[in-house]
C-alpha cells in the first residue's frame, strides 16, 4: 500500500458560512480541511472490468465537440449527447447498446428553436424530463435551461439561469434542476459577471417552474480572508462573487445538499438546496510533487517516460466531481484536471524558465541531478513546464520561492468537511507509461508522445460513479491520452485501481490523415473523453451495468459494459503483469507515514 500526501492550506482550515446569517464570524471558520495523508492502492483489485461493446461514430467531424456530455434515460433506453458542432443534443437509441442508433426526428435543435441562444453545454435526464443548459449568444448574458420530453422530444419550455450555464443536473427526487453558471469574463476583462448556481423548482410542472439563485455576494469584501484559507481569487479587480466560476454540480442522495466545483478557484462550494444558500467553501489544497508516490513527468524534452519527483505543487482544480455514500457517510470524488485563466488582457500561464527563481529557496541537495536554478529551469527539467504567476512569490520581491502548476494528474476523495482521504498519486502516468511507453502523455489531436508532459499530463476531466453489487466504483476519463480508469472506491481510504481501457491507435497519422480529411474522424479510435454516465444493472437494457462516454475530438460515443472478473475468458488484453496489479512487490517502505502501521511507498 502506498501513501499520498497533499499539502494543507492555512493550517488546514475550512471556511464555513452558516445558513441564515449575513456573514461569517471567526468562530464559523472550522478546522479540518486538506492536509491529511491520502491512501492509494496500485494492487489491481480486480472485481470488475470494462469491455467496449458499442460505438456511435457521429457526424464524422474532427475536433469540433461532436460528442461531449452524455446522459442516459432508462425509461426510453436513450442516450442524450451534447453535440457542440450542431449546438444541440443528439439522441441515440441504446436499447441494443452494441449498436447505438440515432432516433428518428433527432437531434433536439436546442438552439435553433430559441432566440438569443448560443450553444448547448450540458444535458441531464429525470424520469419525465430532459434538461439542457443553453448559454446566451453573448456568453456573459444570462442563459436558459431548456426542457424536453424524453420520448417525443417535444420542447416544453425554458427557465432563466445565470451567465454561461455549464453543468446541469437533476436532484435525485426529480423535483429540482441545478445549473452551475460559470460567469466567465470577456477576453479583455472589461466585464466579469458573477458566478452562481440556479435552482429550478419543478415540483409543479415546467410551466410553473420557479428559479432561486445561490450566489456568492456575501463573500465580497472578504477576499483576503478567503485567500488565507487557500481559495484562489485573482482575476483583475474581481470581487469574490465575480471570481468564483462554478463548473460542476453533484447532489446528495436526499436531494438537500449540493457540492459545486469552483475549478479556477481550487475550491468546492456547499449549497443548501432548499434555502438556495452557499453554506460553506472548502479549499482543496495543493499536491506536493516532491514526495514519494507523487512523481510526474514534467518535460516534453526529457526523452519519453521520465516520471520523478520535482519541487512543485499541483493546484488540484477539479472539473467533474461526484458524491457517494458507501458507509452512511458522504464523500466527494474529484477529477483533478487543472485549469488556468488565459485571456487576451490577462494570463496567469508562464513557463518555469520565464520565472525569476530565488536560488536560496530550493534545496538542491534534495533534487536528484539538479544543482542550480539554471539546471532546474532547463527544458529537460522544469523549464518548459506551465506554471502560474499568481502563487509562489511569497515575500513579493519578484523572486519565486515556490512553484505551482495546474492540476493534480489524479483523482481524489474528500469528506464533506474537506478532509482529503485519498489521492491516486502518480498512478495515471505510471499506468499509461507502462502500457504505452513513449506514447504516454500524448495530446488528443495528434500522436506525438510525451507532448503533454509540460502541461497537465493525462488530464483527468470526466467522472462517473456507480455501484455494482455491494461495491462502489469511480470511472475517470483521461482527456488527453484517452481511455477510462476504473477504481474500486468502496473503502474511500483504501481505493484500489481495477482497470484501464483505451482503444486509441497511437500509430495512426492523425494530423496527416484525419485533420486533412483523408480519413474518418473516428479512424484513430476514441479521442478526447469528455463526459461519462453510468447506468445501473436495473437501468441497463442488458444484464450488465453500462458506462457511456462522449469523445469531443473524434466525435464518437462509446458504450462499455461492466462485467465481473469471473466472466472474463482468461485472455486479458490489459497486460496486468506489466502494470503492477499485485503480481509483483512494488512496496519500498518510503514516504510519509499514515499512523496506522500500513506501508506507504512503492518502488519505481
């Protein structure tokens, strides 16, 4: 068993606002945020595996968002797929999941039927409705959520929401729809709308829907305190409510509480749904890549797979998040993609080679093969690595004492109080490096191995959670190299790697054939997984649970069945022995202790 550590923030505190108060006093700042050791297992605990059984190739449009967010509707056995290329929703019949077929009279023209609507960004289903998040023609203007009949596909009406509605989701009881309104600024930052979460009450019907807004205005004027708690607020002249950009929403089983990822801000907001009130902000902390078990490949000029420790900190910045309750306690799972602000008038992105580093701040005797700032900033070291200018200059003298990069290259599990209990550490790069060699950390639009190491590596973005029997699983999409990781998360502190599937053809000349139109967009496999959805065995049209994945680059939609390991035929194409699934001893006894007597490191 290996251990992972993520650095704590500001003494490990969580900023809490009690519902019904006008503001927060010092007594409402609670302890218990990140800063805990987090466990991970790379022992291949193989209870289930993924098998691709179906594929829809879409409109043969390359790198145009042909299949993004996916939402399964069990009563009609249909899959609703956001197609950014057409600005609407494709509807697939998946009654036979091996042969997804477009439904007659689809796609839903979610945009063309409405005035002043730009594009469809997200889709969700309840038993009786389909909801689509629709941004305005001017992205900073208020958007809409459109409602449709899942069987007839008839348009039923809209409800007003905030600027740039992103994630849309129903509460489990189906009575409300929540929409994360990202509120991104204009390119020149002349106008930065407030981020918010719209709560649409559908307890009557669509015609009588009411909308409440959970905003962040109460945090205005408290930006310095929030920063001290570890929450990033850094947009030019932006207040807290302008700077917060809600990205993704997950909801508790009882439909009372929502958690919203604030990706750029590296935090999660907790919302009381019935009160439409932000009750707490949970800072997520930073990942210390200098610790054993947190290795990464940080350069695209280091000769291929070269994961190692570096003196840098990862800003987790999850995109997709999900809530589950395996033992009566709710946990939040995060896909730690990372995201920077990069606008015409303001960009935080910089290569490490462009920063002025404080030579006295780095312990070169602890950095293997590095003896100076100049060597640290070489292209084959950290020189090409993207970092942020907003963190690391601790004393404000223009010299950076610390380095912060975007994303954690991992997934994590937190308690609802913000305590980290698990992080997958270097697993994603270890697994893809062992599987693909020099093709690992590939981009999703070309086959040039190691090309994303200087950026965000495999870039975990999409996430779906599901229960199979009495076990809970996380399915994580890797946006760049592709494929889906599967982890058993039944015990949140002892989550275990289970499977990884990826049908990408790394020998295909993507730019030379697909991008030029000489080959189909799907010819190199499924590229750029974006959104995932899970269907339980009770919801599935087959005898197995299913996982659906939309791929924005290839424009394809993939269908996987989740099978028990016993159903395998013994010819396992996953090359388990080559990926450390328990057939070899990978422990080395190194790394930070966890206080429970378990081993916490593994050999490389």
